[in-house]
C-alpha cells in the first residue's frame, strides 16, 4: 500500500485504504477506482488516497491506533464542535473515555514510530487534526517518561486543544485567501475561548485546559495569547505546540498544500527550533520517520523506490524497494535495500511513483 495524489489516480487502480466522510464509508478498501469515483473524491476535496499495486505489494503501513478508535474520536470532536451551546456542555466523560482507548492502544503497541494515514476531506481538517495531535502528543509524552495519569491529562488537552475554534465564524476559518490583520486577531481568540469552555467542564483538569490556552505560546515569548516564556508554559502545552505545528504542516489546507514529513522536520529543527522546547522537540523527532512507510523516494544514484520499512536507530536510512532505474525505466525485478547497511546510498528527495505495470 502507498499514498498517491488523486490527480495521479487512474481508472483501474485498487484502493488500499477505506475513505470516510462524516464517519461514513465512501469507498471500501479493495474498491476499483473509476472515473466517476475519482471525480467525486476530487469534489470532496480529497487530495490523496492509498492504493495497492505491484509497486507496493506486501507493504503494510502500521498504525498505533485502530481505525475505529480514530473514527470514534473524530465523530466526538465533530459533534462537540457542531452541537455546542452554553447550555449544553461538552461530554467530558466521553472525551476521557476516548483518550483512554487511544492511550491503551498506544501503550500496547510494540512500536511507537508514527505513520499518519488519515485521508481528510476539504471540510474535515480540524476534526482529523485534533485526533492526530492527541496521538502524536501522547506518544511524545511516553518518550518523555510521563506517567499514565499525566499522559491521560495530556491526551485530553491535546484532543480538545482547538475546541475554541467552534466560536470562530466559519467564513474566517474556511477562508481560502490570506486572513486580514483583524481576521487573524479573531482567530487567535480561539485559545482563550477554548480554555474558558474546558474550565467549565467536570473531570477536565486545569493542566488539560491550559493546553487549549497555551498551545500557541512560544518559549521565546513571541506566542499568544499572553506572550509566556520558557517554563511559564506548561509542559503539556509545549508538547502540543510541537505536534500541532507538525500535523498542520503535513496536512493540506484550504490556503496551501502540505509538505512532506522530512520537510516539516527540517523546518521545525532549523527555522522553528528557537521557539520550541528543545527536550520535547528531540523526543518528538524520535517518533516521526522523515520517510514514512509507503512514501516514494529518490536515491543519490537517481533510482526511485518506495519505503517498505523503518530502521528505528537510523530513521533517515529506511528499507527501500527500488522500482525505477535512474533513466526512469521500470525494473523487471524490484530490488530491496536496507540503507542502514548500504553506506553509499542516500535519500535526496521525496517523490511520487506514478507509473504502473
């Protein structure tokens, strides 16, 4: 299984992963793509899908959280944001129950290396984003040796970190053009709205609520809403600040295309690093492979292939199935190489393998 842009899909390709919209299955895994299916997915704002083909045959993309658990969490966030009123508070007990499931599945996993596999529709970014940030934050917390109670608090805060956006007008949140200065100031208010919403809820701790308030604070004091610095910012908020940035960068937005995991990590470790907590960032980097399983890569000799395995101790040197020669011709027999054992080979770029036999 591998990911491919919808613009490069062709009739006859086999869907590798089911596609959901509003928690309903649009297409099951194994479905044969047709022109009408492809056009419908484009209309929904879906920009990538997973396919099964000869290039990715036998490639399994692991996930630390079950698909049904993700869908349950997405449903909860969607319904909470759509149905919220001052007279009908969020169901904090359900939020904790969902985080407990996520936490249990992550802790029972043999490997906490992340492969985010969600396929977002145009209007579902916020819901998927909240769930991804929760998962990424909990795994980062595990790397930081947080105890189970703290992981639960962190997970709840991360899951609900953007809940204040329900108070922001949709025409601003979904605006395709750049926000005006005034509109940006309105969006920034979501952190205060979120904190005020969460502090009213039973069972939600102050630490969890602070995540909503502080996830846009930066250790250099240039964040918002209060310009906090360094240790004035709660550890949970420092974690979510990092996972929030990463998932946003690696997701397609209304106003820009996503970038690869490798590019996002480079941005975070070079450009954004002075604004982020170093210890947390280093732990986060350990759980994110720059070249995830199923991604296409170009080697320094010009050959192209698909990543089929991750070396935990050498994340920049995965196992690659070589599919195309340097001249662009397809290999008759694919070659699998472990870059951790082949010092002469390096990955120089991401690519998309669009040819099929």
